């Protein structure tokens, strides 16, 4: 399995809009990506910083996520509220 932790910094005052866009995206991921095992938004102590916990069955499932139409469609909406590029950390699970 492949795990991803994505750190997203949000513009001041854009939390509600960000959370709404992410909620829609996460519903699409869960419904349309059988290789995705976890796609969970979390908040940090900093109110403008979120982390997304992602878990994929394999590299193909992770690649499919990046190519999914719903993921691509969410890009401009997320870009409008982000305060910079996401930081992506890719991890491998230990069995």
C-alpha cells in the first residue's frame, strides 16, 4: 500500500469554502476510486493548515487518483483558496 500526507495551507477566511470543496471531492474519491482506501481531511493546530491522509491499494490506484476527472475538476476550486502549493509526502506502509 502507498500512503500520502498532503499538507494544504489555506488563505485567511477561506476555510469554509475550502472544506466545502474538499467534502465534495472526498465523496467523489470514495465513490469512484476503488483503489483508494482512505481519503480523510484533518485540521492542524494552525487554523489555516490542513492535512489530507490518503491510502491507496497500490501505485496504479494512486496514479488513477491523479488522473480522475473529479480530481482534475477540483483543482481550480482548490487553487482559488490555497495559500500556496500543497506539500506532498509519499510513504510506503510497513506490513
